[in-house]
C-alpha cells in the first residue's frame, strides 16, 4: 500500500556516531534523513514548515531528554510519530516511554527491521491523524459556511456580529454593517433555470468577498441577501464600502442562452454610532434602509436613520485608542 506521508525522519541523538549509523541504515531503505544533536535542536527542526513527521529520539540527552521531548510534542500539531531508543533493559523503560507520549520503543543497538517496522506504522498513524483533522475542519466549515457560495452563513455572521457588538459596548469602537440584496434571483431561476441563478449568486459572492478586509465578515445572509460586518466602521465608511460593492455588482454579467444578464442590487447601511447597540436592532435598521433603497431604484446604498436622542443605551465608557479604518 502506497502511503501519502513522505518517508522523512528526524534522528535525535547527542552521539554523532550513533546518528551516523542510523542515518546510513535508514538512507539505504529510502528514507530522507534529518539530524538533530539535542532536544532543543529537534524542537527547532520540527517547528519548521514541512518538517519531518517521524522522529527517532534517544532517551538520554541534555536538558530536554527523550521522554521530555515526547511530552512537549504531544501538546503540538501537526502530529509527530516518535520512536524512543534506549540502552536501558527491562519493561520499566517501555512503560515510562508510553506514559511520556512515545509511539514506539526500540532498545539499542537498534535492529534495522524493527525500527523500520515502527516507522512504517508511524506513516499510517500520521496519515490517519491528518485525515481526521481534515474531516473535523470540513465539518466546521460546513457548519459555518454557505454550501452554495462558500461564504459565511447566517449563523456564523450573527455570531461574529454579536462579538463585535459586545466589543463596541465595551470600547465605543464602532461596528458597521452593509446588508444588500440582489434583484430577485427567483425571476432568473424561473426564466433561465436554477443553475443560472446559482451561478449569479456564486459570481457576486466571489467578487464581493475579494473586496472586503481580511478581518471583515462577509457571507450569504438570506436567499438573495448578503451581509458584511465591518469592525471599526462609521456610517460614512460603511456607505463607501456599500457603494464599492454595488458598483462591482452592477458591472457583473451572467451569460445565458439569451445573452448577458445584468444584476442590480440595493443596500442598507447601519452603524452602532447611530445608537443601534444590539445585533437585532442594528440589522433591523439596515433592513429598513435596504427597503428605502428599493424605493429609490435599487441602485444605491441607503443609510439607516439615527435613533432619537435619549433612545440609545450606549454605555458611558472611554473610547478605544485604536484608530478606526477608512
């Protein structure tokens, strides 16, 4: 069976002669061998990008011996499969090695076949561990992202907005939102088929996702709606973001058998500086502004109205020293 993990192994031993012997033995068996003369050097080597995922570690070294190195590595990712080697005899060292987090145990002088057997097993273990992590990451992605567009979904956006609102109430640092809706995709679906409507949503999502900052949150909020959460944005800044997004959407063309279709959208903008200091209140204000933009041709961003004086429950805290982005 061909394994996906490269045959790369790190030899850790403070005895250069022993390292040399093992390196030669493993080299002729097809392993790409790296060497470290101490536990500290091994940690540096294993912290590098694309570091070996297999390690053969001597028990007796300086400050960081073999068992201690195992304990440190067990608190790190990605997983490193460790085979401890020692000249100690008896079963007690074996038990201690397993408790320390070692995956394998070979008594010196190491038998080449026994050592290779452990390393082959290690390749399988590391590969299975990587697959498990990939599976978890995919499940998390599916839980937080829209399956069609690949952007964040409604639940994820609400969670992020809630965190930003909490920070706003604590620091007075504003949070803005842009809620925009495409011209009803339902009409495109009924006329040209659902795949075309899906393509339109995917294209718009891809273009808009590339226009926001790394720490903004963008995603599909409803059937034809998208939401952008903008930390540190005043109403004026959020309007500028909305105008840029609507301009890109207006230039987007969807190819059909009947020719190109243009897409239009309207946007509602709200910010906590207007006094809306709860997630739902902020979204309701943005939705009201979106409705207003619909009455104005659906081609512009409309800002929410500020709350009447005295209606806001904004806490009297000192403003954050962080500068709001443009």
